[in-house]
């Protein structure tokens, strides 16, 4: 797939200089359907340390 087009526009004022160029970057799209192997961490009771 191709990404959105990026327009490169160059201009020099008062010199009648205009240049327009387009560029489309190659793009890889991934669709993540499932995440496996991640379990909720067990809740650990916080013990207050008396100083």
C-alpha cells in the first residue's frame, strides 16, 4: 500500500520560481487481531515498613 501523498512546494519570492513535487512513501499496514500470553499480574499486598 502507499501512504498519503506529501506535496513538496518550493518558491522563491519575486523570481517567478515555483516547483511542485509529490511523493508517496511505501507503507506496510498490520492488523493485530489477538494478543496472547499476557495475563493480569497478581495483586501484591503492599507492606508498610515501619522506620
